[in-house]
């Protein structure tokens, strides 16, 4: 098609302006150990370039982001996941180890490169070995020149919440998933943090409107959050603009984000407390020494006192289920494919407590699931090749997918979907039991990428399969990720084979213009002798042969229930305690006899 000269000049000018506006934003991250003491307790912490708290990743819609990672930890592998980014066109950059990449070994390097086409509040964190609670997590902010609220905002402030442990994750995880913890009691945090510190002071000016971009980077604890004397106006959740909604208090599960507008007072004579309070309902036992709260302040005046927060009789957070997306995307009706997931916690034959979807606890495959897709030809649509222990589900192009989740556990669980935001169609009250399809659906459901199911309740989520990739659906309590509460959604596997190529003979894409998997991605696998081809067991000859696959521990002996494991462990502990007492008395008698000789 030929353009007239004037139109051709305008097109050239448009393309030039577009390329000038879009930028490549590059970050060089050397992940190393540093020492930090955000609550006064000094401990080794995962930093970047010798610093902690970590730098924010910031970009603008349309930018390309490049993150060059070097693993300088020395004693652990690592990875990065860019939480909430859909990675459209670059699903190999999502970051979960065993899913889209091999881990980055000590001394290894890895390049993440992707385009940003979605504005909002996000974060990045390790997706390997449950390690991000050791400090490897930070905010990721995508600015939007076309934000529907741009004319209302004078300034933006990033506010992160998190829980904090004094012990490092490897030791905590070893005890958590062991016969010594048969009930699966999660380690309780030692403190709550606000912007990775305590007693945070945020300087504000009177009569201005601030957008607070709030991220809960916790491993476990949800937090209630409120600004004394100020009302929040919610305008975004998890990267989705919302119709404005006023709130005095919000509740953020692990991994959830909010953007809220706060207009400061005209009088600058007083300061006001910002309070975060961990949801103690999540904890099996609340230590007497635990302070579940963290306090910061909106500082209008340096000379005014910092007030003690007022006592709160009960928590009454805003119900995010009532939010309406700004784009008013209507309900996805008539789902094409329904994924039913029943949640429970139970013990295996090693005595440890695990997390389960549909009586399956996730076990990492020997070959990254993405690489299995790229090396399996037409069999990529067969879920068997990915191992039943990965909880695989195959999604077809443009299907309306419905996830029906029944929580058969007495705890709350925040569930996250990679690669998509979902419509929250149903969220039951506590103790409602399994979903029975008797609900009235909202016409314009809230969308986000993390939502909590209530104890012994249920929820229904819907999204459209319009993004080829390998997307995990998992609880974002890091203890439950480690213990197996993960499903694998394999979306449009044959389309993935034309989108990406391993570029390693004989595994090349039928599409000559397919994106090659970067060499740094291949190198980290080879450095650890991890196969990049074949089924979940690494078998390249017979993809339906899963001999040698990674498997969970065996089942409990017949007739042996979880409560029997608890009783056995208690009996062993009592027995050892008894032997210790006997030994002590025996030693005491010998000492007394020797003294009297």
C-alpha cells in the first residue's frame, strides 16, 4: 500500500516520536549478602549491589526493561520473578525455577528482558527455594502518562509492608517441612516492617494529594493498614485501575498491592500515625513477645510530636470484592474450561506436613516445564508428559477459563495467578464449604492477580486464555509454596512452540522468526547438569515414559492418620526428655557419691 507524501511524513514522524518516548531501562544487579537490622536485630540479608533495602525498578508504559543478574551469594542459587507483569510475548522471562528457567548458580549470570505494556504497582522477588523472605524483594513501579487519575496527583510515594524473620529461610524450611512439625505450623514472623524499617517518617505538605503505591512483600502475614485522621481513595489494585472507592482501612494479603490517594490537611500543626497490623488469625500460636504492629507517621511538622496510635477495638477493612474496574470489563460468561481445585494440608510417609491441590502436592520436574513444551512436538498438548506431580492443566486459545477453588483448610490463603489478572466472580464467607453454583455473579467483577479465600470457604475466578505461557497458580504464603500448593497452567503449548525456540539442535521452532531462548538461560542449566529437553523426567525418547521423575515422599502407612504422626512425635519427644532426666539424676548421684568419698 502506497502512502501519499504528507501521510508518509506523518507516519515517519509518529514512529520517530514513539521510539523516542519509549526507553530501554537497564538494571545491573549483583545479588550478595549484606548485614541488615531493620528491627534492631542484626542478620545476614540478601542485598543487591551491596545494599539493602533493595532498589525499586521503575519504568514507564512502553519501555523495555533489561535486568542483568549476577549471583554473588556464593552459597545459594537464585532467580527473579516480576510479580504481576503478564510477560506477554516473553513468557520465558517470568522467573519461577523449574517452570520457565533453571536457577542461577553461584557465580552465574542471567539476563531478563521484556517490554512493559501495563501500568501499575508491582514488585519483584526471588522465585527459588523460598528465599525472598531473606530480603530478595523490592517494588516495581510502572508509570502511566495516560492514567485516569494523573490530574489529581501531586506526588507519588511507595510504601512497602512486610513481615520479618530473624532466622534464615533454609533452616526455617528444614524444620517446617519435617517430621518434627507434623501439624504444618508456619513459623511466626519476629516483626512487621514498613519500607523495610520501623518508625518510618514520611514528610508531607498540607493541601496536597499523594498517591501511595502500597505493596505487601510478606512471606506470610497479611496486614491491616490505616492512616489516622485521613481517608484513602482506592484507585488501583494489582495493576488494575478501579473506580474510586473510599476506605478508612484496607487489608493486604501477602503479594497484594493497592494505590490510594490521600489528600493532606490544610493545617500543618499535627502529625498522624500510619499503622500496619499483622493478621494474627494466620498464626497457630502468637508468641507473647510479638509486636504485630508497625507504625510510621505522616509528618507535617518536624517540631510537632509523633503521636501514639489510637487503640482499635476491631478491624473493619474495606471489602475489595466490591471494587469496580475502571475499564468496566464485563463478566466473562459461559466458561469453556473449568479447573476445580480442592485445597488441603496433610502428611506423607516422612511425617512432614504438605499442601495439596486435588490430593497432589507439587514437586519440581527435572526439566523446566517450558522447555518440555519446546521439545515435545505435538505431544505438548498431553498433560501426562509434565508429570502428575506438577498439577498440569492444558489451556486452549481464547478459552474462558474458570477456576473453582474449595478451601478445605481452616486457614486463609492468598492465591496468585502468573500471566493474568482474573475476575473474582465468587468469594464465599468462612465455613461455607465447597462451591455449589448458587451465587449471583457481579456484572463487572473486580480484577486482580492475588485474592484470598476464606477458611473452609470457596471462590470462583475467571480469565481468558489469551497469553501463551507456563503460568503457575499458587498460594502466596511462601511456606505453602515450599510445601506444594501449586498448579501449573500450560497455556496454548503449540503456540508457544512458534513463539519461542530453544535454538538447540534438534529442537528448533517451526517459526523462523521465533524468539530464541537467550544463551544465559541455557548456560545456567548446563552449569548445573540440568537437562533442557524431554518430559518431566528428562526422557527424550519416549515422552510418555516418566520413569525416574521427581516424586514426593510416599503415603502414610495404611490406617495411620495425621494425628497419629503428632502423637508419635510427641511420644518420642517425651521419651527423649525422660531419658535426659534419668541421665541427669544418674550423673547427680555419681557427683554426690564422689563428693562424699
